[in-house]
């Protein structure tokens, strides 16, 4: 009961300011989940190709965050685990 009395003495603005960062935690995790949906993981079959068609559809390969001409070139690189559409930013 003593703790509740102490909490009542804290000004409401301080409590509001303390709770404000909690609102942004939910937004960050939603953004992370959305970025997971954009990932395309390279398959073993994609890694074993001998040649790639030179069509410019840039992708960003991860974890090295390097831009490749297209997904075929990205997956030929053994260091690329997955890629997302568009050049790296």
C-alpha cells in the first residue's frame, strides 16, 4: 500500500513522459516484422546456376548490404543469405 501512495505523489506529467517511449516500441517491432516479409532467401538451386541473364532489376544482398544487378547475381555470391528488392540504401 505504501508504494501506491508514493506513486500518487509523482506528478502526472512525469509519469506521462516516462510512459511515452513505450509507445514507440510497438512501432519498431512492426517495422521489423514488415522487413522480414520482404526478404527472399537464396536456395541451393539458385546458387548452382552457371550464368545469369543481364536484366537490371537491382536487389540488395545481405548481410553484406551490397547492391547486385538482379537476384540471380546476388544468389551466385556465397556470402549472400537473402536479398530484398531495390538497391541498397
